[in-house]
């Protein structure tokens, strides 16, 4: 879960870094387009109203954030001879096909249809002179020729699109020549860069072969030639997973090795900022990079490596990743958590405290370099004592990333984690236990560069959580008995000298969390009974008596015309509503719309659909039952929907979404706050385009490098996976009515035979490794949905695994959302087992008829399934979960906005979320003493004496704790907050939000929101134009800030005249127009949707006449309050098209009866009835839809 101030659990936190002053070249082009067309860079409208190619503000700000995430997720692996950074404007030679055809992310459902992607070539040629331009242009010409012909050649490999994706054009490397080298060196260039690009994707695993895990012969020959020809040579790894890196030591003359990863649409620009030294690399590996592939414990069996692709035994047990390498004493090429910087850091443990609730460590991080600023990651590990349960050498417990530290600056970080997280699962006792002995707490900046900060002693075995057994397996697992683990010189001395704390568990009560659903009872809801059969009201289909099982509860019948809104409003219960549904209705609700029984004709349901989305729930009952369809879009590299869509003849609308760095690269930031911002930004896109559920994040573990979808997943470590997944979920679900779908639950750790492979996994390995991340996200963020995987676990398909889906997910962890299948998984499992297990909805559908047959006593049979009679109670149980999710959705709020339904942030409704760790950061302290780098000849690559096998990592200094903390620096005086108005009749004053005593402002604002409060008094006329200039507290020069007017009556914020966002100048002053006196708030990040007045309370819509004669006209009048009108045109009574922050559209249900233009003018054409739909939408996706019925006579 979130590891900064726990207030973030209770309050939405908007993106803090907005559009930056300095934009990449592609971003500048987008801004230029917006300026040429004079189009404001705010969001135009939801769904089908982006009808120009001009970029909206959301697209721009998300691209800027994507670049920041890419910068922090790239990892510097080697930097000999100060090869990097390379000064801006230098001459450099670029080689390798991946330099031009850089891969932004993996293939399959994890792809994104973004507007553009910045390649290595694009990024570097914007900051360097390219001496190999002739070679590059020849490569580009031949690559594009093959791409245009859609045919592979010597420069490009065409991979046909799969899983709904477009064709992929992959670079091939061509053999370099001595002439190429000579031409690139002719101007005196001394540095060359070579990009290696390797793709992976859904549906297939990677190979231990050249061109995948290993270099091709051509790549190796090219790199050898380059290294021999230039003074300095750098290799960029544009890869989605681990590759062999032995070539770096084997090829003489290589200086730099840089893991770019696959960094999304802004990857090239991010790379350029790092290579020029504008940004120091701060990414850390989330996996162990082995010296040899055979060092990985699953390397002999994964996929078809053992000749059996249908069965996979997880015989390594809990020893996955660094847990294996450290415990079994195997030296990696690059350890978990490793990553270099251009500067050096010193980490000192200042103090450690602990009780049975929390372990708290305070550490001081100092930038000890001379030249470069940077960030460092503090990593905290623990080593549990050996007992009756085997333990790994160490496990990650917590982490925190510093702010940017200039040379000599330091920052104190306080990191805490739950003491009981050091427990191990005891299979015999079906419980988590802290065994007696010493628990060693370590702190450092990688798994093999730590020092002991303290020793915690537990006097006796402590049961910390009682559960119940859920898996029965017979599996011989790897044992560390008699194996010497990794150690380092002085480790024993550090342990003996470390502060020792004796944990007192007096008063500790272990929770009893065994599933309350272990007995697998079924409850059926009935509202009428006839003999041995139940005639479900509302339809002719009779449910066989054999389907009526378990506990029967008789509920009241619902009145005719009851809709889902009546459930929401509390007029009927959801059980009563479900009991009124017939078998066909239930079957359709329990499936995506594919294969539905019936045809969607509802205008509302059709308008909800999003072109290019992965699927949606049924829209058949939009009108009669009031059940809107929810839209589901693929992830996890962004929202995948179709970019260009036909709106009419020669008319299009656009859905430009952000391509973010791949999941692994996001995790490599080790920056929870940044990833929270990314999640928030993705959620804003979903609101913008009408998507309810994002089919991400991917939570599976990197068990082995060959898994084809590792790029979608975060790490080999379950804690890091759970932490990144949690903050992503909290960020995304801080937006109203949208949610994540964590996947693939569980054991989807290979793509080979993924539909049928059977994993044999022990209960301990499942709980501690493969399920832990899912558990953390459920307990820490309550995801809206969970997706089950295709595979079998211990002989049972995940979609039909009751123990996994109901006992663990709901019974132990308290999951409250909807469970869905992966696409098409329903065709390989029995429907009665699917819904008994608690897999609520089958995506993308196609089991509807089978459900009806099963409930009516005529179960279906086929080669892949043998259905039995399903329990009506099981089907109802799943329908209830689906309907509860729909009622929390943005689509439900949209359908019932006229009745006051407002979508809320999904995670925000839970007040029992678990906080696994917490982090607090002190202010950055100015330098006291500047120390020399530990290796002055190579400041970007300091050495760490005494740590075997880890050259090039910054030092971590052990310090006995507790230590008296360094006194806090004397607070600096706050900058003055000023305000002025253009009119002498107007008075204004301003203050820092932190200093305000305005009770209304304090009621509206949340913890962490920053900016200024401005009061405007005097004479302000609506028709006048009054300009206010105000200082914005905590803003930076050129930053976008967000301006709102306080509504004293509603205690909400309202967007203001002339646009809600403006840039501050170099003096941090913003200028904006006002149309009314009152209190204004200027924020450094956007207000949360629940802080802003609902649109329906601000805007009125009315037709000048609802009866119009043929040939006559009428007008749809939309009345906006002053704060939503343009300053320059406040007198407009009937605004047309876009006004200020509002977009207004009108649409006729039958243009042959009456048409309506963009200004709301209605022209009656022939007799009949028609509905005019008026949509008013704010910048943040909030919209009001008003339907007015007209009669033409």
C-alpha cells in the first residue's frame, strides 16, 4: 500500500507534476498544432467529441508524466570511463536498428494506440549532432520501405497483429562495415551508441536463443566493431525483460550499459534527458539479472524446457529471484535493487525502534558527489531466523525514494513496516508464524549492498494470523539445508554490534481470518414457489427444482417497473431485485455482451460503448431494468481503445491515449508517489473516454525471465509487486466511478500452453510469493475487479477454483468487488463450477445459452466442458456482485445524473484499508560538509569496499543506532504572497493555503493540497472584465496552476471564467479574469472531482418550445453561470459550442423529424416525435445529459 503520509488513504491526490516548461520536440509540435487551430488545451468532451487532431490538456499533461516515469524507471548498469553523461550538443554516432525502430512496449493486449512514440533516434538527435546520419537515413529508408509494403526484409520483420492489436514492425540489425565506422568518425566523433531492441508479448514465451535472450551474431559483430572503432561505446538495452549481459565483459572497449527498458511514448525524450545529464538515473532493478540463464531455479522446467509444456512443478518453492540467489550463494550479474547514478550517496541508519505492531527505521541519505544532483532509494530488508520453517536469506520489507538531492545535500527518511509481515506460513498449522530467534534488519540501496541496522529478538514462536488450508499438493520442494548463503565481509561483526531490541508480544492477539465461506454454502433468493419448480417472475423460463439448493430465503416481490436505481435508492434490496430476474436475464448479466441472448437497441447503451475497448457488460437492460453497460479496456501500458473512429461521412472522432512505460519499468522507479500520479492520470483518461474498468495492473511474479508477459508485470518480489499495484490502484480509483482489474489470478507465469497448463504449487509458495501481491492490493486498495487466469493450479482451472476465488479472495482478504474471467476462458470450464467458485462474469461472454440450459435442467455438453445443473443461488450471488459494481460505476452515475446520482472514488468508500508501510520525508538539508567521492577518478561510478561482487554501487555506511538525530534546519522565511486587481473598484488579498483560517476553504480542501487563497471584494460586474494577479504558494516558474471559485452555499469549488488552468510566470504569479466577487482558490494540482460542484447544479437546459410546427424552429437554451462563461463574452445568453471550460453538444434522435445544429437551433421537418439530447461537459469529464422530448405537428 501507500508508503507516504497515511492521509492519502482518505483523500484523493491529484497529479502534482503537470505540463513542464521544457517539452520534448514531439510535445512542442502538439502545442503548435493547438495554437494554429486556436483550440484550448483542455479536454473537449467524453467519448465521441474529440473531433480535431489538436491535443487536449489531458493528453499533454499525461505525456509529460509518462516522460517523468520513464526517466525514473531507466537503470544505469555500467558506466566505465565516465562514458555518460555526454554533454548536450556533442557529436555522437548512433547504430542498431532499435535506434530508429525503438520498441515502446510489448505486444498483445498490453499494447496502446497512442498518437506518437519517440524513438532513441528522435530523442538523441534533438540534443546531439549525429555523425552517423548517412547510415541512419539508409536504414530508415529500407525499414520504411518494408513497412509500407507490409513485408519483411533485411531491415524489418513484420509481425501480424494478434489479440486485437495492429501489425508490429520490428527492427533487424544489418552488418556494419569499417566504412560505416570511418564515415561516422570523420568529424572527430569519439562516442558511439548501439541500441538492442527485443520484443516480447502475449501468447508466447521467450526463447533461450540468439535474437532473444542472447545477442544475434550480427549484433555481436557490430558491437565489437563499434567498440574497437570509438574511444567510448555505450549499449542501450531496449528490452522488456532480462537478457544475457556477459557480452559486456567479453567485448573489449565497452564503457556503458544502459537499461532503457520499453519506456512508452516518451521514451526517447526521457533517454535524452538522462544521457545529457539533465536528469541523473535513479531506477533500480526489480529482478535479479543472472550471470547465466541456467542459474535461475525454474530454468530447467519452465514452458517446454523439460519437454512437458502441459505441467509445471514449482519445485523451487519460495526460493524465487533474489531469495534463491542469496540463500543458495549464487552471484548474479546485477542484483535485485541495483542501479547506478551519476553521483554517489551515503546512507546512514540513524535509529531503529520496534514493537509488535511496527518496525521503524530512520536513515539519512547524503549526496556525496561533486557535480550531479540525483535521487536515491533506501531499501529495507529483514532476515528471519531458521527454525522448523526454512527461510530465505532476506526479504524486502520497505523502501523509500528521496527527493532530488544536490551535491552535499541530505535528507532523513523514516520508514516503517508491520512487524507481523516478517512471519512465515506454516502449512501444518495453516497459520502465519514468527518463529523464535533473531530478525536482522538491513538497510542499503540494493539487495547486496546493505548493512545491519538492528536485531529484533523474538523469545518464542508467535502465531500472527490463523487461517485455514486451501491447497493440497504433493510436491518435493528445493531445500536450503546445508547450503551456505551469501554473506559479505564484516557481516557477523555488524550483527554483533547492532542495536538489539527484544520484542514483547504481551497483549498481542492473533486475528482469526479463516474463510467464513469454507463450508461452501449456497443461498437462494425466491419470491414465488410452485411445486418443485420455481417460476422466476418476468419471464417464461422455468428454473428446475434441482437448481434450488442450499439455504432458501423468501424475499418480497418487487413492484412492476422496478429498476436498478430503486436498489441504489434503497427502495428494494439487491436480493429482491435479483430474485425477480428470469434465467435469460441472469445469463446475460453474467456474461459480456458477446453471445448475448437478444439485441441491444437502447440508445443509452449504444452511446456507452467505446470503440476499440476489450469488451463490455450487457446493455440489453439499459431501459427496462435500468442496468447500464460498463466498458472494459485493455492495459497495463495504458488505455487501449481505437484511435481514429468514423463519426459520419468524412467525419471522425479521436481517442488519443497515453502509452506509459511497461509495468516492469514503472516498478523500476521505486517511487510510490510517482506511480500514484500515473494511476491517477490513467483514471482521468478512463473518465474522459467513458471506460469503467481498466484490465490492469498485471500482478503476476517474474518467476523466470522467459515468461512472455513479464513486461506487463512488476517484479520477482511479491512485496514490491503488491506495493506498486496498490498505489496504482489507489491513484486510478481516486477518480470517480472507475476502477482497476488486477490480473491474472493466479499463477499465470508462462504463456506456453497458458490455456491448459497445470501448475503444481505448494500452499506456502502460493501465499508468500504468487498471491501476496494480490492480497496486498485487495487489503490496501480494494480494486473494483479481479481477473482470473486461464491456467490450472493444482489440477483446477482458476476460473472454477472456489478456494482461490471465494475462500482466499473474499473470505480471508475481504474483497468486495467483481471477479471476471479472462477472455474466452468460459469455453473451457463447466458453468456450474464457474459460478459456484465465485467467478462472477464470463468475458467476453458466450456462456449465456449454457447458463439457461443449466438452470432449466438441460445442461450442455461439449468437448471442453460437461455442464451440470447450476445452483440458482450461485448464479444470483454472482449477479449481485456484478450489479453492485455497476452501481458504483461512472456509467450508472451518468444514466441517473438527473436523479442526483454521483459517481464516487471507489477506494474512498472503504475505511478499513491496510497500510503495510509508511514513509515520512524530512526537508532536504543544505550541505554541511562536502565529501570527496569514494572513487574521485570516476565520480559517476563509486566503489564499495568490502562488498563482494558489487562494484559500482554507492556506499551504505553502518552506524550503531539509536543515534541522536541531526537538529532540524532553521525554517526559512516564507515568500510574500501578493495580489492585485486591474480595477480600482476591486480589492483583493491573498494568502498561502497553509495559513488560511477561512472555514469554508478548510472544509473543502484536503491534506496535501497546496496553493493560495484569494479574496475579491468591491464592484465586479458580470459584463466587465477584471484581471487579478496573485502569487501562488508552492508553485514553480512556468507551472500550470488550477483556479476555482468557492461556492459558500454548496461548500464546493467551481471552475472559473476563461479556463481553469493557467501558467505562473517566473515570479510565480498567475493572471486570470474574474466575473464575480468572492473567494478563489489557486491550486498547484487539479482539485478532486468530489471537491467540485456537480454540473447539474450549475447549468440549466430548456427548449424555447416543446411543440413545433413543420418548417418552424425552436432553440435549446443552455444557461451558464458567470464563472463558466468566457470573460470576453459574458453577455452570451445561449453559448454555442465550447464556452470557457464547458463543451455543449446537441443531438437529435431522428434528424428526419427535427434536426438540431451546434448552436441548439432546432428545425422541424415532418410530423412526429423526437428527443433532443444535450450534453454539457466540464474539463474533468463531469457531464450533464439532458433529454428533451419535442413534438412536431
